[in-house]
């Protein structure tokens, strides 16, 4: 099942994504599927002109991110040894934007990077869970771009400004509840040129472990999102670029880059 959040110009609504040949339809849902069963209203809308996909979830409390979770990415960044435990940081929910929304480069940075990632969406209150039962707390998965101001990351010493500025967390295009995250491709393209091509099997810490580890420290709430790290191949983006992040079997998240 795929769950989208969308607008036709009015208040955001949720829908199930249905593919029929080369057409995509949205079967509109009543209410928020994070808090009630997914109940179709009977209304169906073809995805196209007049329909805008939004970030499939706006985290109620937090986006928890994992750094240095692919060994080859650690190597390319000159980050020393691979961590022996997950390196965690946060993005505020004000950093979240959706498909085709612009990533706006802030004035304080001149060196911004893309980072394609698999994102985990939490379904219910999650605290002190084991890796073995972590999956029962996961609603599904979406695509993320952990946009990063590299120069601020270096000079600040901690990552709040570099990773948390407005529009630095594109999510989309929808939540897939059936994806198996164990071994899927995580890729990115800039202006159509391939940049990243990794697989989740190469993560240092897999999804069940990450959910368990994070829940030992903090309660995860419905709609919270975990970004699981990025594979090697990150690089700079600038005004006028278009970044596509893709998770195999899930979809493509594309965003233009602008400096205003």
C-alpha cells in the first residue's frame, strides 16, 4: 500500500496511490491514516494537472537522522573510522518539504550537498523496542534528501544549522507500507547525471537496529521519521540544479535548487 498526501488547492488530504496502466490515481482517504484506519471516501483523482503531492508526512515531533551509516561514504568524507554505534542528529519538522518543492539555499552557506536516503516513518508510540519487534512500529518508508551545508558543518562543530535549515529535508513522493528495506538501491541524480548508487544491505546499522537503538534514548511518536544515512557519491549542488533521489521499488523524489 502506498499513502500519499496531496492538495488540489484546498487543505491537504491523504490518499492511496493506485496505478492503472500508465495512469496514477489517488483514492482519497477520510482523515489521517496515522491515527485511524485507511478508509477510502470513494473519491478518485487522477494524478496530474491541478494535483500537487506534498511531503507524505510532517513529523509531529522530530526527524532523527543517522550519520556515517555507509562505510564508503565515511571514506569519501575523510571521516575516519566507521562508527561503532549510530551517530544521531536531528532535523526540525520545519525543514521538511515535499516533491518538486524548491530547496532554498540559505545565505550563510556556499557549499551545499545532496544526500539520498531511505526514510522510516513511525506508526505508533515507540519506546525501548527490540530489533525483533521494531517492524511493528513502522508504518512504512519514503525517500529523503538530507541536504547539508558542508561549510557550516565544518565550522560549527555540531550540525544543527548545517542540517536543519528550512527546506533541508525533502520527503516523498509517498509512504510505501510494503517495502522490504533489507536490500534496495539508494540512488541520486543531479540534472539527470547519476551520482549515488548504493544498497541498503551495505548500511553499517540496519533499520531494525536503528529503531531499537533510537527508542532506547527517546520516545518515537506517530509520524516521526528516521533518516538511515546516505551511500557514497555525495556532491555539491547550486542554484538551477535539479536533484532526484530514488529508492528502488519506492519511487523518485525530485526537487529544484534555488538561491533567492
